[in-house]
């Protein structure tokens, strides 16, 4: 499971409302760039995940180095989120793709445990929920800052509960965590889209290019976590 959003200090730590509205054309540019890099990252992860599932060497590597991969992924997310104002947009984008590639290994290992039908169902469900939340975040005139801040705080609690449940091994708690995860990342998706659309990330980073990378990372993590939580809820184990 990837809880990479927790490391986005340059993003979710800013909860002081929306930036001044940008023009419709400029807003479209913000979203287009962020979604472009997000989809590029997802394609890279999906490609590596697909290769990993059918490659015993990669599966063994991912299983044997899972903890190292998770730690490295968290470091990459923190480096991008907290360092976005101090590194170039090109370096930030490169780190984003390294993160997406490494997460492809992890996702490949996870989905290999489930049937293809349930993986497809979880993916389509995640796509529909992500799309609906993104559309709402893009068109609503209501500020989602309060909802986003609450969702972020709930995410911290979710991480703590997940760590505790590693030792408890409760299937009931696991189900509650998964259900909460779906709700949290749906809310975060709408909030992130609104923040990108309003130009808040551009104002924060001082660069459209950096904001596009940071926005792509936020949206990428929202979608991936939504997919993985849905897979945990409804996936059929092999």
C-alpha cells in the first residue's frame, strides 16, 4: 500500500484557502499539464507492473526488497514535496518518474496476488470515482479547503491505524481502513484538482512547470491509493 501523500509537505501542509482565481484558459493549462504528467507516470507504473507480474525474477526482487522499496518511495515523495521550491522542474519530473517506476514494481507484486477480473474491476471503479471527484473539484465554486484539510488529518490517522493493524492483524479493522481510504482519497482528489485549477500550486512553487509536476504527483498518488484500497476491499485473492 502506498500512502505517499503524507510526504507532500509542499502540498497538503498548505490549507489556507484558495488562491485568487485564474482565467479559464490559464486554469485549463494548469490542469492539462498536471494531468499529462500524471497519466505518463501511471502508464510507466502500469507497464512495469505488467512486466513484473510475469517475471519471476522481478517478483522475487520486489518481494525480497519490499521494505527498501517502500522507504525509497517515501524518500522520493518527500524530496519532491518539500524540495520543489529548491530543485529544478526537470529534476522534480525525473524524481517523479523514478518514483512511478519503483511503485510499478510494488504494484506488480500486489496485483499478482489477486485475480485479473478483480484487478480490472478495482481499476475501473477507481477510474470512475477519480473522474467524478476530479470533475467536481474542477467545476465547483465551493472552496474545498476545509474538506481537504480534514481529509489530510484523517489520512494521518489512517496511516497510524494501518501500522497498528500490522501487529493486530484484524480483518475487520483492515476493512474499515480500506473503506476510509477510499473516502479520504476521493475527497483529496477533488481538493487537489481545485487547488491546481485555481493556481494555488503555481503561487506556492513560483513556477508553472514545478506546479505541474507537484500537481501530477498529488493526482497520481490519489488515483493509485484509491485503486489499491478498492482492490483490498473487493479484490479476490488467487
